[in-house]
């Protein structure tokens, strides 16, 4: 899905986010998004690890 956006589309999204949220809110939003991705990846790894352990038994 994100591979179809391209550089101009990404720049447009970033400019719109800057206009809507302002420069003070963007770092907070980015930090929250990064933490959410980190938790999602951690949960996914744990689920796949649990599945691998179940298949070995």
C-alpha cells in the first residue's frame, strides 16, 4: 500500500500534517507512532515465536 505513494505523495502528506497539527505537535505524534510500531513488532515476534514453539511439540 505505501509503495504506491511515492516521494511527492509523501511530501504532500507531511506538509498537510504540518499545517493541521503544527510544528509543536508533530514530534509528539511521531514519537507515539514510533512507540506503537515498536509494540506491534514486539507483539508480532512474540506471537510467531509462540507458534513456532507450539509446532515443535
